[in-house]
C-alpha cells in the first residue's frame, strides 16, 4: 500500500516511503517542494498587484452617513512593518533556533513552508476582500476632507465629493474590512501557536499546564494588535473579528498540510516528512497505529526505516531530537 511518501534523495523504496534516518539537505527539500515554492511566488505577485494596482471599490457615502465616519486620525500604535516582524520574522527565528538545537532540517523546512504559505494566502485573501467590499474606515472623513471642509453633491443623494491631500491615505480609506494587520498577525502568530502546541505536546494528557501559557502567548499578541487597530480608529470590531478568524483558519489549514494534529499524542509536532500519511490519518495516534505498522515489520519497504517485530512510536521522534533527520 502506498501512503504517498517520497524520498527527496530520489531513492524511494518500492512503495515510495522515506526513511527517517536518511540525511537530506535544505536544497533537496526545496527541490522536492519546488511546486509549492513556485506557487508561493505566484501568489506574492498576485498580492502585489492586488495591493498596489487594483483600486478598492468606492462604497456609497453621503452626508447622513458621514457622522459615523468622523473619528480622528491617529498615528498607528503598531505600524505595518512591525506586523511583518512579529508575524513572519519572529516565527522564522524561532524555527531557526529550534533547528540549531535539534538539527532537523526537515522540520525547519516544513515549519517555514507552512508559515510562508499561510502568510501569503492570508495577504492575498485579505486584500482581495478589501478591494471587493470597499468599506470606509472609521476615520474616513479626515481622509476624504483633510482640511475639514465637507463637500457634497447638490442632488438628493448628497454624496461626498472628496478632495484628499494624501493619495495613499485616501486609497486606504476604503479598506476597512477586514483588517490586514490582524489577519497577518493571526496567520503568523496563530501558526506559531500551533507549532508550539505540537512541539510542547500540549495534549499528551500529562497535565502540565505551564505549556498552555507559551502556546497561547502568540495568539494573545495577535489579539492585542487587533485591539490597537480599534483604538487607533482604523477599524471596527467586525473588521477585527473577521480578520482574526480568516488568519487563524488559514494558519490551521497550512499547518495541517505539513504537520499532524496537535492532538496526536505520539506524533504531534513532527512533520509528515517523517511518517507515512496513512499512519496519521483517521485519528491513528501512537499505539492505535500498531496493526498498520506491524504489517510492515521485517519488510524491505518498512516505512520510516523501521524494522524488527514491532512498531515503536518513539523511534522517529527520537530521530528528530538526536538530529538523525
């Protein structure tokens, strides 16, 4: 039975299984996942087009509506570049630190590939929705009328006639829903929380509650970024909640593409590069996978480099910790 595993060195067994003891290099892993990295590049180009070239829809705003859009303009508590640092750079260096400690290039590659995918998809989805919805920000009045003098059409609609002074500020005036800061933050830091949950074996049923703090800390930071966006009058709560859910959902999907469930007692935190997918599907965790693994005992195509008469669920995780993978 082929569980779809591949040897990045090209030395597949009869069923395409990859052994955990084979040494691989980063470039070999990138080559193996070249299609994924190329698609990330394509999505980056699409995101740049969506953000810099395609203008947002200008939703109808008239005089009776403007009273709800007159919140003051304030400097950003958390600038855009800061979100990039905490959502992308910080997780990346945590992955690097874990690699230095454990020497598992497969885990490092899987972690960063998942993070990059989550961030890029989130950015593209967020800006696509922003441009399509065209929701005015709470401080729209001051972006539309920077001199404070409101101008409206003379017909019954009394629609605003903007005379912006800052073209970039006015372009962003119609990009309230959803919050880009928050979707990015929850995609990157939410992914980091999942990474921590796996690495700390959060749900191993041993009752060590101190791990909960470290697992939830990145998500808390993302939530606090969302609070600053409301306090700065850049967004409404609905923008924050929608963006947070979007970022978390994409982070979870991307994490699960490369790692098993955080509820997998024996395999949580170890990338699929180490195990046939069949072992980890349908909730097969630890001893519950024993019949499947024993069917490969003493076989020339035994997955994960396992031989002998029984499956030891600790062996491959130990390979990771000792740097054999």
